[in-house]
C-alpha cells in the first residue's frame, strides 16, 4: 500500500476490488447505524440513492429457505453468526445469487466494541461449479451404501490404502496395507501377488477368487475385482476394487460340479467343442441314442450319477466349464 498511497485513493482501490472480485463491505456500529459500500449495493441489486442501509433490507433479500431465526439486529455486536455464512439472495429483478459473508468486531481505544465490519463475496459461480461434484458425491455415498461387498482403494504396489465403506464394515480394516495378504492361506499368497503384479504392470482389470481368514480362524471365499483409475496422461493413479463374499455360491458350485448337468448344458458344451452326437457318444462310451435322449431332457438329467460324472469329466477335459450360479440359469463357458 505504501507504493500506492501517493497515486491511488483508498476508495479507488476499494472500488477496484469490489468490481473485479464481486465483493462488498458493510458496517454496523454501536449506535445501531449501518453503512454499505457501493459494491454491497451491487451485490443486492439495489440503488444506493433509493435504499437506506439496514439489516431489515438485507433480510428482505435473503432467500426464504436461508433466513435465520428472527433476532434483534443489535446482537450483531456480540454474535456475528447473524449474518456470517453462505446464503442465497434474491435481487429485485428475480436473479438468484449466492454470497458468502465474513465479519469482524472492531474495538475502540478503550477495548470496547465499536462496530462490526463485514465482507460479502459473490460465490454464485463457485456454487455452480460445485454442484456436479456434490451430485457425484451423493451418488458415491449411495453406491457405497448399496455395495454388496468391501469397497477399497489400492496402490500399484499391492497395498490397500482406504476402505471406502469401513463404517458399515469395520472388520474390513484388517485388509488395509498388506493385511489382505496375511489373511490368505500361506500356500496361496505367492500366486495372489503374481496376479496383482500382472494387473498393476499391464493395467488389465484384476479379477480373482481367493479365500480370506475370518476372525474365528475359518476361511471364506471372496471374489475380488478392481479397475485402474488413471491420470489424464494415462498413468495409473490408484485402483478401485470391491471384494464380495461368494462362499456359499462357491460351495454350491463345487457340489454342482460333481453331481448335476442339464440337457441344455450338454447341447451347449457339445456345440462349443464342435462335436457331433456320434463323437460325444464315442468318447463317453454311450450310444448315440442315449446322448440324443439326454440332450432333449428339460432341466437336470435324470441318469445315474456315474453317467453324469462321465459326461462332465469328458467335456471338462476337452475345455468346457459348467456353471451353476445361485441366481440365473445353469451355463457353460470355455475354460
């Protein structure tokens, strides 16, 4: 300011800041008088020659949903929250603007409260830019609430840095850092780290099933999926993943793997391998008539378990995997 004092009037400097930053000043003194700067009039959309500054005039412009409880304006000298904060104002032309108010109590030489000086800033544009982020944050909170599993953020070196829904699943905190590796059966840890390293190196989605030790010492199956979150330049910043308990589905699938088969699965598996009925019959030692009859059956095959096992073993050895999901129809897929 020393460099400017001989060249610019303080009011010129104030006007410059008010015009460029969308700000305004107000003052309320111990005598109950209020003063507004030119910029404050502009924020409210009012004519300096037609309106006398007062708290009542400010309150008239505040959006009805943002108005504070009725209080004596003299409380401004003791409680600045009467105006401090962010709220909407409605200008006489109907325009809606967001403003942020900050104030400070000024003391006289004797240390008594002399006045309150306030600064108002138009933050409408910042609010507009913030709205999409608030919407995304709301969606994020909803997703973490409905996620049927543990949501986590991981780094490239295999550490879990954050559990996003830890409040709902406090037991998941044991996964943090490299804790998830310690929860794996010892014989599976090396393979799990290799899988993670392969994804971290290539950027390919991470999708594995593994067992995790529970507090009671038992193990449960989890399916873990993760995708990389990248910077604009393509560099991987972190990984976003979810671990879902699939223990019951896994046990059911294993049981189904040795005891069930449907006619539709038999047809699909044979078609996937491009085998004729005669070739399947030859490989299993069954007659072509039996194979045709089995493929025409609806639902689970009604045959001795040994015959079903023979069919499954033959087709599985050729590269077909049978699936019996907890929800949906039985299916097949290449191994």
